[in-house]
C-alpha cells in the first residue's frame, strides 16, 4: 500500500531523479522548518513573559489552580511551545549531527506541520473548552463564541 501511494507522489518519471531532487532540497526544507519552529517557541515564550509581567507569577499560579480559563490558556501555550521545540530539535539533529539520513524528511516534516496545525485548531478557545468538558459560552462568555474566532 505504501509503495502504491508513494508512486503517486513522484514528481519525476524516474525514481533516481526524484531522489536527487529531494536530496538537493532537503537542507533548505529542514533549515526553514527549524527557523519557523524556533520563531514559534520564541513567540510563545514572549507571550508567556508578557502575561507574567501583567499579572505577576503568584497571581498566575493562583489563577491556574482556580480558573478553568487559565488552565485552558496555559495548556494551549505549553502544547504549542513543546510542539515547536520538538520540531526544532528534530531538524537540528538532522542538520547539525547528520542523524536520520535514510529517513524521508519530506514526509516527516509534513507530519510535524500537520501536528502543529492540529494544535492551533484544537487550541482555539471554544474547541479546547469543549475538550475540557465545559460549555464555551459559560467559560468565556457569550461574546467569544467560536464563530468570531
């Protein structure tokens, strides 16, 4: 099954031309994937620092223990940051330490990007609230329904 689907993915008539093309593009693919992932980590950490600056660390801890809104926001930030850090780490292992030369990095990077998109989609306030078993309109208020996000 894999090879039948893989045959549909070929951009060139011969498999050797395909492998040559992929080898030429692999370092650019991984380098830009790593840059995007590192930007994601930096933005997430900066956002967390900004939140801490506005409310203070003790107040954040108190909110996380008492408020579902804060638990949801914190969970979303942690999952997003860990996903970006994982992507950056995997691409760094390949680029700097030459690990995984036999792996199909095009498919791997695509799978990691799909995971990142799922984190964004599931991390929307209404979706994540439903995953926590709560009604979004009760938690966030009627003005922040999913239709406005």
